């Protein structure tokens, strides 16, 4: 699944007052021994890919609980070099619109639907929070069935996740997220049908609350699974990806914020490493 290995999302289940709207534009840059879809039969990979993502979030009251609906539209521009399993050298541009994603998250425990005053009280004295989400990725991105590497995946994907936030101290939070990606078949992968098993993903975040709404987190993630079948032949491409990083969010001018982050990861328990830098601007309405 393109983009799975780049996801680190601290405070994904932290609530907001009902009616909150957030518009975000973010840029990420990935470099190193990784490709957007690790199940592809490539070795010795060197990638440099920049991605611009526009997002919109709406907080609402869903049966008395805090819920968020999020829409994400990505665009990528970069290149990937590598060698196929057949010994052919491949250098290919990675450019175009990515697959659109729509998410619904609901806080089941610890975060009822709130107005601004109730949210301020929760922020001053938070308790444990349990949430869940469904993310659907649609095959809207750029795709050419004659290319081995594409921005779009030409298939539907769904991620189901549970997230738990535990206050550790007045200024410290611990978050643990456990999810699973499931994929529809790609029925036009180089003229064949490509199936992919589910991928299990786990994230952990240690968040420190700083003055004036600023916060920082130490982040870690791991995923495993996604073995593929191509034209009925089982491939030896089990995926394992781990990543650690840091995130800083700085609010300013009352309803605006900047987010910066850095992470480093390794692919398939090997010495293949990659770096991810992100910067994003958000406007709250």
C-alpha cells in the first residue's frame, strides 16, 4: 500500500469542540532505500519523493460522542531508482495525483461531544480516551498499467484502527494505536491480477504538552504483513517496516499552527534505511 510506511500520526484521537473545522496543507519529503509500495519486486532502491497533501477535517457530534471526518488529497513528484528481480535497472519518475482518502474517527470513551468550555475543562484535566477509526482510500490516483511504479494503487484499501490515550502526568500523554490495512485486488498490474494480504500496523507516541498550546512527541511505528500473490503465484515479499521520529506542533495567531517532523526507518529488517521530513500548516475555523 503506497504511503503506509510513512504514516506517523501522534494525537490522532485527541478531541476538539463540536463544529471545529481544520484546513491543512502539508509537504513531506522521503529519501533513501524505500519505495511507495514495498511489495514491488525491486532491490537496491534509492528514492527521492516529495508529496503535497491538502486536507480538511470537520468535528461533529455523533450520538453524543466526539467524531471527526477527514478528507485528504495528495500529489507527489519524485523519482525512484532500483533493480528488478530479473536483473533490469529501473529509473522511473514518480509524479501525479495520489489516491484520495476519507476517514471517520469516533471517540468511544473519555471524550463526549463538547463545546469550547467543556473542551477547555477536559484539556486541563484529561482522562483516558479510547477511539476508533475507519479510513478508506479510493483508486483515484495516477495509474498506468504498463508501469511497475505508480502514484495510484488502482485498488480500494481500508484501514480499521483503535487508539488509546493515557495521561501519565499533568503534561505527558501516552498514545497507542493498533490498526490493520485490507486491500482489494489490483486487476491490472502489468496485465495480471495482484492480490495482497492485510498489513498489521502499530504506533506509539509519548506526547509532552508545552506552554501556549505547543506540544512535542516521540514517535515509533511498526508494520508487518502484505504478502502478495501475482497471477496466482505467491510471492516472497512479506513486508516489515519500523520507524522512529519526533514531531513538534506550534500554534500561533490564535487559530493557526505549524507542524514539523522528522523520522528515520528501516525496511524489511535490513540495512535499508530511509528518512522522512514533514512540514504542515493548519488553519482552524
